[in-house]
C-alpha cells in the first residue's frame, strides 16, 4: 500500500519540511506567571524595545506585525534604540541579580507536540546576550552582533524534538527552550510560551539585552532587543516598580502573581485605606469557531482592569475565559475539505484545511491550490507527497498526505504561508482544495 511505502520516508520528509521559515519574538520581558498557559497582558511588567508599536499591550497576542527579525553583524536588533522606544504603558525592564525572570513569546506554530503537529519541529538555540554597560541612558546605536554574543547572560536550553524522542515527551510540559507552551494545541499560532531564567551577578547600570533563537540551526537566528536597568537589590527594584504602580511580587512557580501593589514597608499588613478592589471589564467578542461543522469551541476573554486592583485590593473573582459550543451541525459527507483562514496579513496567511468525515477508504491525498506560489510555507498534520517532485503541478499547488497514524487522527491540516507575489489580500474563496484517490 502507498501509505506503508511512504511511511518509511516520513522521518526524512518531516525533517525536510521542518527546515522552513520560522518566526517569533519576545512579547514581554518581565512576565508574572512561570509556565503560563494563557496570555494575560495585566501580568506583563515590561516590554521589549518599541513594544508599543509591535506588541501593544491592548493588541492581539501573537499577531504578525513584522516584529520577527533575522539579525546580522551590523544590525542585530529590529529597531534602533531611541527616546520613544518605551512609554508609560510599555515600560523598560528593571532587574536585580538573583531575580527569577519570565520572558513571554508566541509559539507561531513552532512546537513539536504530536497532538497537533509532529515531533520534528526544531529548536536549536535559545540564549540571552547583553551589551556592555551603556555609557549613556539614551544610546543611539547597538553593538555588533558578535559583541552581543561574547557576553552571554543565560542559556535557556532547547526543547526536545526529533525521531529519538517519544510521543509522550512531546506533549509533556513544562519544557526547556522555545516550546514551553502548555496550551499550544488550543491555538498553535498564538499560544503563550515562556522562558524562565535567573539573572546572574551584574554590575548595576543600564544594558541592552538580546534574545537569540535558533530555529532550523544555530545560524538561523531570530532576535528581539530591550533595554534593562540593573539595580543592586530587590528593594531597589521594588521602589522603581512602585513608582510605576505594577506588582512588586515575583513569580515563584506556584501560580499567577496578582497584578496589584502589595502593602509598602511600614504600612499595616491589612487592607490599606485607599485599597481598590479589582473589577471585571466587559467580555470581548467571541473568537472564530474552531471548526466549521461537527462541533467546535469558541472562546472570549475579559480583563480585570475596570479598575485593576490597587494598594493590596482584592483581585477579580471568577474566570477570565468563557467558552461555548459552536457549529454543532453534522459535517456533510460529500464535502471532504474546507478552508478556514485563522489569520491574514498583507503577504500571507495562517489557516486550516478541515478534513470532514467520512473520509475515503484506501489511499488518497489532499491537493491544495493557492492563487500564486508561496515563498515560504509550512504544513502540519501532513507532509508533502514526494511525487510532486517528479510529476507536473501548477504554481501554488501542493499535494499532501498523512502517512502516520497520529496524522490521520487529526481533524485538519494546518498551514502558514507567505505569498509576497500575490496581488490583493488572500481569501479562503481563492484557495481550491480537493481529495484525490490514488
């Protein structure tokens, strides 16, 4: 059978498909939940450089805004340092030696978890580098990439991937490295992932930090930069934070830190006279249903910021996330595939090719035709049929198969693609899919 023949090629093909365009960035440089599952903007105390432009606190977490960046020797950071790189809502980080620091970033589909992708998605380097102590509080340029890399702050490790690891290990959290995302399969493109590091001894002063992530290899780097004020002690750090009015508590691995100001030294430990209890804001809009038919899930969230807890006031009571069933109608047995675009931008899209039931018996493949050729494309829950290399196909056409049992259990084939040559915004109606019996 074709599937049996192709299964012997699965490992090699999966590794070949794994060497594709990756992208991500640091969205928060001082997050208050270790191994967090759901992004909460109220738990972010500091942001990367120009975060207000690229990762705004009120924006959609993980949305592609062009913040992913390949560093080079003379330009290691996406943007240059400037007086407008931070603001009141998106402040600069302040750390002290020995502090446990949590960094937050979106997964962007790059996690090896057999429940929704595969075990071959790579992770080859995760490190934090720094500049020397800055001579001025407001630098105008960055050091060279090689200078950053000569001053390592912390090695964040790498996530397990590859044929030698078990399926169970891919779905076990927390993980070291990039792929520490407990709810990855809930939203592979925009799930929250976190790193944890302990700041080593450093002389007080201002520095520039650089996160470097090696996706396909240690040379295939992505970077995010941010300025940091290093202070001598937690007390000195807490004084800076009190002036900003975020929490002065640090994550301890036991759960979420309530984003409120604790009672300052010298004040009574009971609730302060000017304490403000947190209250929920209105619910946001329902998100897109996870499936077009056969029973999906919709989510919506609300924020504890109306008002946010202040001066040891009580946190909001109740859930931040609400879910409901959607599209519960049965899938049509004659409609074998359906395209859902989960995200669109000017030059590309992320989406699902939903595989409806019942599926054909015997051997078959999915053919997907985009309106133009993709510059970069990544599929998960399927691999490309190797015969596309020898048989004629149209530009923008891809032939997909599911040779592994875990792939065949999935309800959809996911994709992330860049189409810089397409004119106009890509729409689901412009993408053609069909099932071909073999």
